[in-house]
């Protein structure tokens, strides 16, 4: 995550830090969200050699996501907000497949999901989420507690996400870039 910090600092963002190895960068900037997003996407594309989508939320928006969690009494580690650039499509709930006992609710620019049995065994597919990136409520809460700045979430962790940007699929490790393995894909080491 050292590279992500360096990229953010090179773009002029201040008080830059990352939160766990999740692709979350917390920083301050006086620029518009659109400008921050464009600058980070350009920097990540230069680094990775292919487009990497970025989602940006202000501190106030992150607070709204936490406050809007429709599953506040459920386990935070099994409750996620899937961040999107735009409103979830109106037919999002109708297009779900593989749903067993997972609960899904729409937010403003998020899709909230509670996985009572955990994410690892879930067969739930949310077509509207393929252009998003998920963070569990523990990550949100801790990032806000540790942060105080704005949160920029680069797709999942890997600046070499393949297929469409922000898609939770990963390709082979890029040559010359050492990685370790995690359950959700390769994680580049600094």
C-alpha cells in the first residue's frame, strides 16, 4: 500500500494514509471529487498499464453510509456496502440470483448486503454490483475512526484488476511484481 500512498501524495493530496490492505486510501484534498477520481485513475493506469476504477467518498458521505446501514444489529463483518458511482439500477433487486438467506437493500449510491452465513459460501450474484467495490461495516467504521479525511477506494486492492475496472476478478500476477495471495485475489506488496 506504500505505492498507493506515494501516488496520492504525488497528486498533491495531504494527510495520506491507507487502511489495511484493502485499497482504501484516506486523505484530504481541496479538489472536487470528480477531479480526485480522474487524477487517481490516471495515476493507477500509469502504474498498472490498464484502467483501474476508483470510487471516491467524502468523510460526510462515509458517515451517511454508516448511518444508512439497514442491518445495524447484524454482524458488521458480514454486512457490506457495495459502493457504486451512480444510483443502483431500479431493477437491482429483481436481477439477483443465487439468493438464499442474504438480505439486500438499496442505498443512495450503495447496495447493502447482509450475509448471515458469511460471504465465503454465498452464491448470491448481484449484476448491478459488478461496477462497484464492497467494504464491510467494520472496515467503514475503523476507517472513519482512524481517518477523518476523505476515502478513496481503488478497486479491491489490486491495481491490476482485469476485465472491467472495479470487477472482483483478478488475472495472473503481473511479471516482475511480487504478490502474496489472499482469499479475494492477489495483493501487491510495496
